[in-house]
C-alpha cells in the first residue's frame, strides 16, 4: 500500500539528522483551542483567522502541561512522545503492539514502510504505517507527530482516516493504523488487465477532488497528489492517503514554504523554479497530471531530474511568455529559461481525450498558477456536467488486487531480464531502453522533500564535467565543495543544479552525452567480459 508511504516533510519542518530547525517566532502566532467532535476522543489542534474571517487549521505540534504528560504516560504513551508532542495524541489511548499481527510489507517510502496487518481484537485487515524517526531527537518526534495531527483534523469519506496508533511506554516507534485498501490508482493504471472508461475516470476524479476540497477547506495542502497516494477499495471508494508532505497554509501566504515537494512527475513548474509562496494551485497541477494519466494510460511527463521535468513541461505546455520571465522573481527562472520558445501543444498531444476532459486538463496545466482554479471550480466544470455522467462508486468493477508496489516488482523483474541481454547493434537501442526504464520510476521525487524552513536545507553537487573541471582547477575536491558550506545554508536538490551561467538546453545536451558515454562503456565492458569468458572456456 505504497500510497500511504510517507516521504516526510518537516515539523516547521524537520530535516532528519541534518538540521535542527527551530520554530521561527514570525510563524508562531497561532491560538490553541480544543474542539469537541460529534463522536470520538477530544481533539487538540490550532487555528488562525484569515483576513476574510475564515479559520485556517494550523497543525502545530508541541508539548503539554506536566500533569497532562503524566496522565499520557500512565495511559501507555512513551515519555519521549508525551513530553515533546503530547498535543498530537491528546485524548487518544495507544493500542498495544500485541493487539496486531504484522503480515507482509505492502509499501515502501523513503522515510516509512507500510505493512498489511490484522487487528487481533476484531480480525479486521488493516494497513500499518511505520514512520522512521529518532525518538531521541525532539525535532524528529515533532515531525512524526505532525502527520498525526493533520490526519486527526480531517474527516471525509474520500480521505484516509487514522484509526489507531500502536506503541507502548517502552517502545521507540509508532505505527499509524489505517483502513486497508485493496488498490491504488498507480497500480491500476499500470495493470494490463484494467482499462478505464470515461464514466469510471469521472467517478475517480470526482472523488479525488471532493477529498482534496475537504483538505483545502481545512487549510491543508497535500503536496504529494499522485496515483500511488490515491487508494481505491473494493467498494469503489477512492481515498487520499499519505500526508507526510502535507502542510497547513493560509490565504495571506506569509509563511515561506519549501519548493522541494510533490513527486517529480506531478510537480508544478513554479516549484521547479524555486517558488516558496504558493497555495492550492500546486495540488491542482497534480490533479491535472492525474486526469491526463488516467485517459492516456500512462504518466504524461515522466522526467528523471528537475531539469528534464521542466523541459518536458515546456515542451507540452509551452514556455512562459516574455512578460512572465520579466516579472518572475523565482530563484531559478533565469537558469531554466530556454533559448527558443516552445508552443503549447496540450490539445495536440491529447486530441483523443473527450472535449470536456481536454478543457479541464488545459485549465489545470496552466503555467500561470492563478489560472488553474480550485477544487470547487473543477467540480463545476463541464467534465462532470456533460454526458456521460460519473458513475456511482458502487458500480465500479471489482478490480484484481493491484498496487504500485506490485507494478514495481514486475518492472524490476523485466529490467533484470533485459539487463542480461547484450545488445550488439549500437548504443542507440540501449539508450532507448534506458530512457524507457527511467520513465517508469514514479517515485523520482526529491527524497529530501522537507518543509517550511527552506533556508536550512544541503547542496548536492552538480556532476557535470564542466563544473568538476572548475573545481579541480581551483584545487577543490567534490568533498571540499560540501565542507565549506555552513549547515544552515545548505539546500537539497532532487536533480542536478544548473551551473552558474548555464542554460537548460546546454545541460540537456550534456545530460545526453553522459548517457551515451555510460552506455558505450557498459557495452564495451560486456564485450570484454564475454571475450574473457570465451578464453577461459
């Protein structure tokens, strides 16, 4: 159930074992209140008011009074959790690890694993998410607890519900327990046995938008909408999962956020250009990618690096206008600007889509974030009002069990078999095979995706030969290039950085040259190995 695997964000936000991020005073003007839900335990959360008076949930995680901490420890919570993030579990009682049976792994994320399990008290099959963190590090604990806080604030049929927390006083870990879902959209799209009809796609997309609308109404950005995070049960109900990268937001957007969020294939162009002030429009871009993927039967922009991803976006959606580049203040705008403009070809690329679907995709894949609209405007589009109308979830077919993890295992086996075949007719065929292999890695997201203190994140050195030669000419090793950077000024990148003064077109040519060199060396190595084996025989 890779769909609820987390690639952690931080808790204002924490970057494990790299930085200790403190709550910035300018971001801490929130008021704590207690809300009594209609049923269930009392829940603790935070809120702030926007200019229009609408309350925004700010999922702020902190400690609790000493007396309350003692009560939580007595109830079974570990002291390290009660003292640092007791607010996140306030009103809940932990379930004992002995009350669950862990069966098999069904999902793997960068910072979490998901298992299929059985609740021994009810014999119900559940999903158990284990988030990796250090119980000895307060920031790490707050980070883990932040996802719990956000999940407790959400209550919608199309959003995964946190059912229980499993830990003990002596435990150093916490399992998040969810309803078990048999499928995810990524696995279904990849399955050769599944072909969606228009009414089925409308049904899935409508449920996704309704769940996302609920998140946005509670002031929560998901920031990782993709097929593997959209779970589907045997009853046809779709639920949004994995809030590991989610963050709270307000309409004023005064809080700086990180641009290193959202899995690469579904990441909005402004994030690739370094935007730190954004809102629901980044989730809406991902929705556009998902809709197009469901109709196309495959991901529409499978880039392997940030540079390549932005290049794919420009080739499909057109390059931004001169006016955009002129007024843009995005950090990477100059570096990523192509030498020649690309025309928009969304309608041409997806001409086989139904007209109402194409119109919605055109809107959602707008380069200008302000033109993408909201979940409400998308739900009112002709895509849902024109015939054929969306079917009811209960009328969806019973799909064979299939998740993204299953698809990955099949692809890995196919790659293993292909690797054993020595291609003798040139590197071009190998390059094509390599690009195809790269295009099936939907988790090419930044593994370092962290949140709201973007200025405290590490620089991955650019592996281009030109930059390497510059470092050597200065007598600086690759390792040295990391050492002199102060920790608080380091930043992560999920792909290679543009060298200063470089251009995206030059970088793509260099990227292609490196692929060809690697393939040629691999080809020569295989020939040598084959010749050596022949001599031994």
